[in-house]
């Protein structure tokens, strides 16, 4: 059997480990989506396009989100930090240990967003984000993490009648996430490329009737699934939806689910806070094996 081109590129780039080879030939991988590369590119160009007015609206929404979180002083420090990084021409991925305490977790400028660079960043406990201003690398002092089992036990009684489907429409997942958290086109394209390479995955949570209850997308980093976006149409479905997602991820061998920055809402969902050093240690132990390629809907969808 031939290894898919995306996996060949990953091995050539020196990112695949010998222990990953069995996963590369996993029969669980789905066939590529029926859209041709040209049609998919055209779809993304249409969905990700942004007029100047839309860009201004996105930045306004981002400002309303960032200012309450970081405060005016934090935003000014972020601006000063980014200007200094630009002036010295900082290259490569930053050290998470030098992240600012205000705004919490800001590490450096994310000028390069190739698949290899972003995956290297995730493995170093960094992630890209740039709702306002230049793209940045972040590594919060406190990370929201949980084992799948913790989340299943927390919301297991509420997940009856929920289904999980993976990688049905990644572009729609990006656009849904943008409604809750403004995302620049450049970052949408970067996540889309991660999906093409087999590392990013969309998930849809629905009732047995077919009605959609929620969804989102994330990135598989070894045996850690980093949630980049998570939203629910009905708040009452949140506990069961998270438990259903956790059950599906546990079935795929994931050890940890990472929701990035810990918030009161995530704490109520069952996520705990791990210090940056603790998170890095857990992440290092979970990088032995990766699942590369599109995911099919798990057989235990009925139970999820």
C-alpha cells in the first residue's frame, strides 16, 4: 500500500517517528473528500474571503473580546512586545518559558504558519492565534486539560441520544467557529492546510433525529487532542456533547483533551488547570504515536 503524499512529506520533513509508521497505514483512515483540489480551493476562497468592511467588523469584534480579557495595560504591553520582536527580527519558534504574564501566554510573532511549523509549535505547548493585530504564538500559564474519562463521567448521564461525526465539512466548522471567535483569513487557511495534511479534524454533534446540537474542530498532537473551537446551539446539550466527544476520542486512543486557556465555563465542564511546565511534561509523554489522515465516524456513535 502506498503512503499518502501528506504522510510522505511529514516523514521527509523529519517529523514522523518510527513508532508512528503503523498508524500511517491504519485502515481507519477515510478516503479523501469527493471535492477535487481545485473545487475545494475555490470553495475556501469564497468562504474565507474578507472585504475591508468585514475586516474592520472582525477587528472590532476581536477588540471587544480581547480588551475585557487582557485589559488596556495588557494590550499595550502586547503591542510593545510585538514591536520589539519585529524590530529584532526574531526567527523560529519562541520558548514558552519566556511567555508574558500579561497578556497571559503571549510568546512571539507567528510569521510562518506552514503545517510543519504549526505542528512543531503544538508539540512545544504553543498554539497560533491572532484575533487582533499580527498572528501570535501563545502558551498560557494555566492550560485547560482533562482525560476523556473525566469528561465522560462528568456528562455521561446527559449524552444519551447524541451522535459524533468527524471530518464531514471542515470549511463549515471553520466558519461556524468564526461566528463565536473572529478568525483572520490567514489562520483559516492555515487550519485548512492542517486538515489537508491529516492533523486537524472537524466534529459534528447531533441528535439521533439528525438535528445538529453543536460542533467544532481541533488538532491531533500525538495522543492529545487540542480543541480549537467548540460551540453548542443549545447550552443544555453542552455537557452531553462534550462527554460524547470525549468518548469518541477515547476510542481513538487519545490520553488528554486540551481546551487551551482555562475559563470558568471550561472548569464547569470538567477541565482542570495544568501549569505550563506540567502540561509540557504530559504532552511530551503523549507524543509517541500520531493518527494521520481523515477520520471516519466511530462505530460506537450509538453509544456516544
